[in-house]
């Protein structure tokens, strides 16, 4: 028995040291290929000119913090969810509310538009994801047609109709292979919680926004961070990020109520957008890239172009 | 004893995971960066938020008329 215990302790110790040496090797491998940063490679690229982006529409109607939003594929409709327990579908051109659903819980933290445009999914503190088919028939009660599609053991913080294969948990960003269910790459360079991750349009990289007040770009094939978007004057966390269509611009919403627009290649800020009167909680570029929408704790959504 | 076994197997998983991550094939940053840059350049003309759109073609940018009821 004594010898068995000794053997197990040795196994633990040897496993621990193997883990440590592998971690060291991983850092070494990544450092080997780090001889230049993205902005150095992009030095000869023409700098971007002045940007004039303004709020073109303000969507008012939620009674509390806007927590999440998504665009419909028709590039015009938007679904948003709020702490007031409501999920609203808007026509962004006219600002009309086309549908409104009252969820049985408050803090509806996630909502998404189906690619078909015929349904929305949402969830929050009720621990489940519900899908509501959208109907224009005034006699139909939308809530009656809802279907629950998933039960979770805790609150729903994000949902999407396409395979969402990235996750920010704590300071780590992990990339998962949906077929094998395995984590294939992990990045831990942020100094605080990651709030938002978004793929670069080509799929070869992704950006993250974090409570450490920085946004970072990670290249999946180089397997490392290739750019940091930060300024000494920015001290509040970035809650939400999204790329413009070509990937040249990164829009990031912050807890200091502003939206910063970054030149992805050169690493510099090209614009700072004011307008929201509280934290920006969610931000998405429209499917055709002609506008982007931001949602805030100030109860409104703004469409910018 | 059981506790040791549990942490041993957890460590085993970690070691396997790290081996997987260490074995990933990597390309050099200059090449990766050049490809990111190339994608940007190739798609820049289609990026409305980057280059703007001809006046009148974005319904969001048109001044809206107000109807007085």
C-alpha cells in the first residue's frame, strides 16, 4: 500500500513537470516566429483619411438596459433584447417596432435573428433559449408559438443561429473544433476578462475586447497575438467588437459610453464616436457592411453610417 | 487516494491538451500579416463604412421627411 501511494505521488509530480515543460515549449515556439508585428508589416499601406460616421437612427422603446442585438439578413431589421424582459424587432430604416415579445424573465442577455428572417431566438436568466417564429398576423399571439430549444444549467449569455465556435472565458480565448468538440488553440494574453470575440472576415484571425481596456487581434495560422489596440487614455473595458466588411476597421464599444474605430492594420485609432449616455453593451456591423448598430445601457440602440 | 487519482487524471488531460496545442503547425508573422493585409486591400472597395457610398444609395443616410399629423 505504501509503495502504491509513493508511485501515485511520483506520477503526479512527473505529470506536473511535463505540463510545465510543455507550457514553456509552447511559449518558446510562439516566440520563435515573433520577429515583427502586424503594424510594421503594414507600414507602407496608405493611412486612412478622416471618418465622418454619425448616428443615423436612434431606436427608442426599451425600458431598461439594452443587452444584445443582432441584424437580420435583409440588412434592415434588427432584433434587440433588454433587461426589461422585452425582445423587440425593429425596422432600422423607419425605426418602427415590428414585433415585441415579453419574456417571462428580465435580463434577456442574448438574442439572434434566424438566417431565414422568420424567427428570433433569445434567452437569459430563464436558463433557456427560446425560438419565436415572427408573424405579422395581429391575431396571433407570438408568445403562444414559442419553442424552447435548449435548457442550460445557468443563464444564457449568448446565442447564435450559426455554429459559434469561439468563446471568451476569463482571460482566455479558445478556438474549438465543432466536429471533435476539442479546443484546438488557446490564447491568454489579455490581462482581464474577455467580453467579446469576433472572427476576422477571412476567418484566419479574430479580435477580442476585454475589461483590460484593450482589443487584440490573434492570427490563427501564426497561433499568436499580432496586434493590440489600446491608448493610455482608454481605461474602461471594451464590451463588444466587430469588423467592417473588409476587416480594415474594428469597431469597439466601451464602458465609458464611447465607440472607438481602429485601423486594424496600422493599430491606430481613426475615430471616436460619442452619443450614447451609458455603457455600450453590444455592437454589430450590418450584413452588407453599410452600417453598424450599437446597443447601450442608456436604453437605446443607435444605427451609425 | 481517490483525490490523488482525480488530480492525476486531470493533469493527464492537461498534458494531452498542451501536447496538442504545441503540435499545431504555425506560419511566420510576416506571412500571416501579409495575408491579412491582402484580404483588406482586396475587399476595401466593397466596404461601405471604409470608402463611403455614392450619395443617395444608402437609405440610412438620406434625410428623412417628417409628416406633420
